[in-house]
C-alpha cells in the first residue's frame, strides 16, 4: 500500500468496519466470491420510496482490501439514488480506497462493487 494516511484509512475500515452486518428484510441483495482466494462479500440494501439507499450493509470474509472496500462502499452509497449506484466503476472504488494496488489485489477491491452490481440486477 502506498501513502501512510490512506493506508491508515484502509486499516481503520478493516478494523472498525462501517455498516457490517445484515439488514432485516433487505430490498436488494447481491453476493460475490472469489474462489481463488476465498474472499466473499454480500451487500444488502434497503431502498426508500424515492429510490435512494435508506440502509446499506455488508457481510462476508476476506482480506483487508476486500473488507475495507466493502465498508467504504456501503458508507459511500448511503443516501444515493439507485440510478447513481449503477454508474459506479472500478475507478470509483479505487478512488475510495486511495491506495495503489497491484493487479492481484485489484480483484479484492472490486469484489464489493461486483456484489453491489449483482444486487442491482434485481431492481
């Protein structure tokens, strides 16, 4: 990982994840895993009447990068319209993390985004 402040932010999200857990009666659920490394991320969303994320949660197991990315992503999407979530890209996730990742670690960072996109397929 590159610079210290960003590395500390990633470690903080890993050690003290935001929105970790399960939602009661989520509206949308998406789950993805990486069978090569064993990381697994589940994203659950509750959508309000205006089509915005009222609550977001994640669960799963994985490395520091995948779990920190899931924490950062669920924090980032809270209150956003579902239409905007569909626009999130690899670039957005990497910007949230704020650290340089090698090719082998990029998939870890993208796993939560893939789970989010899987959840949105149901809407």
